[in-house]
């Protein structure tokens, strides 16, 4: 069962309430997405830590319902 972009956004926003989230379905199949996530919670974190925070928010969906997610993460500009 593929994952809906709205569901991905909701999971990310539940974990990172201030996040600005933009999601694109790359292949039109509900399995391959690109996401841009901007959150103040990323301040002072490495890119790897930021990505880990997003993967944790997805609650184990990566590799199952969600096959691929190309991530871009950042803290908001000061």
C-alpha cells in the first residue's frame, strides 16, 4: 500500500509542529517522493541528524509503505 503525500506531511508536522513541508510525488506512484522540510528544531543539528529526525517522524514507514524519500532539510533563516 502506497503512502499519500498528505499522510507524510501530517506525520512530519506531528513531530515537528513548526515545520514547513513541501512534498512532490516524483514518479506518480505514491512510492517515490521528494520532500523539503524547514524547521527551527534543526538549528545546530548536522544534516544527518536532521534527516534522522524526519525518518523518526515517519514511524517506520521508510522501506515499507514509503519506498523512497529524497530529503532536503534546513533550519529557517535567522
